[in-house]
C-alpha cells in the first residue's frame, strides 16, 4: 500500500478509496497533497486490480475546502516549495494550475471516479468534483465558492462545474461568494449530485455504486466513460463520428465473452430502484 502523508489509500474488491486526510484544515490541499494526488491518479492508470475509484474527505465537516491559503499566501516558504505554488511565476503567464495535479482526468486517469461528498465542498474542491463521474452527498453537504469574497477571480472552478450544473446555478454560486451555500437537497434538484443520504450511510452507498461498476468488464466501462466525456466536449456530430472509434477500442473478444458468460449463466442482478 502507498504511504502518503496527506491522503489515505485503500483497495478492496476492485475499488480504490482515496480519502483527503487533512481534517484539521478541512481537507484543504497544500503542495504536498497536490503531489500525492498526482501520484495516486497516475499510479492508478497502471493498476489493473482497480476498476473504480471513490474520492472522499476525512471527518464529517468537509469534503475539501480548496487550496490551503495558510501555505499559499504565506511568505515563509523556501525556493523549492514556492516553485510548486499556484501563480508562482514572475508574470501572470506562468501559472501553476493545481488541476494538473489534483484532477484525475487531467492526469489521464479514465477509470470511473465516484465522489462521496461529506460536509463542505468549496472553491478548489470543484476541480475534483468537476472531473468526477458520479457525485453523491451526505445530507449535511454544502457547496459554495468564496473566491470573489476574498478578491479573487473564480475561473477554473466554475468552468469545471459547468460540466455538472446549469449556467444560472454556477453563476449564482460563484458571484455570491460566502453569502450563500447550496444545500445537498438543492444540489440534487439541479443534478449536481445523483443521491443524498445520511452521513452514516455515505460510505455504504458509495461502496455499492463503485463495486457495481467494478463488476463489469473494465474495457467496456472505460470505453463508455471516454465516449460520454467526448460527447460533452465535442459537437453532437463530432461525438457521433468518434463513437465508432470508442466502440472499436472499447470492445474485444474477451470482454464480449465475459458478458456472454454472465448472460448465459441465467444470473440476475438484484437491482435497486432510485
């Protein structure tokens, strides 16, 4: 098992659990966590034992509250540490986007990521939520973006979240800053999260989703994932043209044989109604 300082990592039954583990600072990410997340995302690309990933935060107060301002806004860093800080270049054109470290898909990980949001999710947390495939939340979860309140432009975060929520909702969330928080119920209403549950049930719900995904042939799952994200990023016609390529790359005889064996076994999945 990897030995990280700022995250917890565990693998069980084809599912990797990645837990942001700085609850004393509401799971905000510092330079160390950025580097460790990049390591875990890139390592999972080569780990065929893992078919699905669950991302969550330690404790009940916060999933993640974005970048650690006590570190990034401080002046007591040495030269090597400052090289890793967002916006550390001598001009505005040299910008170290944390998304290159903390976002699974920007690290080229195309295994499904289920985000289990517990408590606050704000600011830089939207990098990771924007690149998660399924988001579920505890009933105490809240979503907000404090950037403008502290005199900073919100850009990367709302752009990521435009993949997940309507334009009017992300405009309201971004422009109101600290003045308003979106509840888990409202997040469910607008489709940001697909399920809300009591916090004590969050882990079980995320486990069920992840294990169900992990039970399918991974090539089919990853091909489907790539096709859907391509549909978001391209025009309708371009995405349909690419669909042939994804079907071709995401289908092989072993995968089909595995699916056929399941079909011929007569087994039936005990499905749930949502």
